[in-house]
C-alpha cells in the first residue's frame, strides 16, 4: 500500500472528517497546492474554495471551506475551517433552506459562502 | 395555627413544586449530555489552533507582533467579558460569577485601572446593573444553550476587535464557569488579549523533532489571519463550557430541591396525620364523656 497522509478537517463544532489520504488538494491563499506524504512542513492560510481529498489516487470527497488554515507536516494534514460543507451527497434543498435562514438573519458572510456552495454543487 | 385543611393544601402545593423541580432536573440532565458533547467536540479545534499560535508566537518579536497577540503593552484599560446565564434556578452558578466579577472589578480598580464590562447573559447584567452599570459597555442575551452559532460569537469578537482598534482597550479578560464535572464547576479568569501562550514540553519536543515550518504567504500574514479566528474560538469554547456548567449546576440544584421537597412532604404528612388523630381522639373523648354524663 502506498504512503498516506493523515488528513483531518476540523471545524469549531466537530472533527468533520478524518481519513488517510494519498493526496489533499488545498485552496491556499497563494493558490491550490497538493499535500502528499512527505510534504515539507507548511502552515498556510486558505481562501474560499474546494478541498479535494484523494484516497488511492481517486477523489474520495470534496469539501467547500470558507477560508481557514492548513497545517501540513510530513505525515499529517490538518485543516481548520470555521465553515465547511461537504459536497458529496449533499442535498441541494438543504443548502437552499440554510441560505434562506442566513438571508433572513442578514448574515452576509454565511450567505456568500452558501452561494458558493450552491455554485460548486 | 394551621388547621387540617391548610395542611392539606400545603402538602398539595409542595407536591406540585416537587413535580416541577424533578421535571427541570430531567430536562437539564438531557441537555447537559448534549452540551457536554458539544464542549468536547469543540476541543480539537481549539487545541490545534493554540498549537499553531504557540509555535508562531515563540518566533514573533514583541516589537513587531500584532497587538491582538501581545496586547498594547499598556495595562490601563481592561475589558472584562463576563459569561452568565439568561435564566435562574441553577444554584450558585450565577451567584459565583457575579461575586467573582465584583471582586475582579474591585481588584483592578484598586490597581488604578479602568475597567469596562461586556456582559453575556441576562442574570449577571441585571444583578450588577445598579452598582456597576456605568462600566457596562455592551451586553448580549440568548447566546448559550445547546445551539450556539459562530455568527453570535463573531458579534462579540467584533466588539472586542473594534475597541482594540480604537485604542479603547489594552487587555481583554474573560470570566466564565469552566465545566469540570457534573458536580464541579470552577469560575475561571483567562486572558483573550494578550493571547495566553502556553509553553508545554510536548510542544518543545515537537518543534525540535520536525523540520521548521514554511509559512504561506508569510508568518505575519498567517498570524494576522489566525488571531481573529483564535479570539472567536476562545470565546466559543468559553461559552460552550459555560453552557455545560449552567446545565450541570441546574441539574444539581434541582436534584437538591426535589429531595428537599420530598423531606418537606414527609414532615407535613406526619404532622397532618398526627393532627387528624388528635382530632379523632378529642371527638371520642367528647362522645364518651357525654355518654358517661347521662
């Protein structure tokens, strides 16, 4: 079995995902970068974008994050994000109803983020 | 002197009180489970965040570091964020926070500092409005329980950030009940600005064993991005801890109240029976002595 990096996506509410990935594509603020095993230790800020998790060479899951920070070491890849929505088997109408709530609460950041999620779905 | 009817009413009223307190206890216990899970689920995020901050903070020089990390250097204006509950009936929960606030304000004033208060939760605000009302700069309600959203937290963090930028605060402290166990909560004072840098041995080992980090775009930008997030995270975890503590305190208080009501019911029932028998005896004596007189 090929080498893997221990990927974790942590939001304030919970550890959203923890898998051993062969590569993670991260939307860094200086552009996309792929974190593979034995990547140089890096701390990078993120921009709003999609994190792609590759397991055994295939995209296993895609997660939309609204900025955050990535802590990559040789065998670990930890992403801290305040807002994150997984794009696999997510119901469009769920997001739309969340968007409605954000709209009524006047929560513009949440609104923009959910719009981006809808666009990426 | 209470007669039989009064006693009976009294017993009935205590019984209904007992029903209410035992229901509140159950509700608090069920919610506590959820709040505790929430508080525990939030820990990994906060722990990782402070690990990154720690490693960055050890590199930053005090002169160039952002004020959010090291404070303004002066210690004159202090903002104290106080977390209490919106509702009462939770034992010493609010009382201990109020007492601690009063003590802390007095201590800081004694040192000649200017203190501002930001009250989260209705109870402490109401209790301190009279004596410390002019110190309260802002207050929030309804941010607690099992559904705390990050947007609520941001509204608190924004106040702190704005005051820092306007030069209206040098230090920011937060006072809350830390959840230790269902029976113990501890009033805790911790510092939001400057950030508390914990030098742990584990962290030292970590940095020694692994290669130095690369920062993208660069250390200062990462730190600038991270510090506001860290502020929100600190507040968020404190609020979750405080909510769990509130529910735990309520559960314990209501458990005691239920037990006390039980004791009271026993005593009143005993008294009631004694009176009833005394009344019967008196009646019997009256009848017998009446019959004997014939």
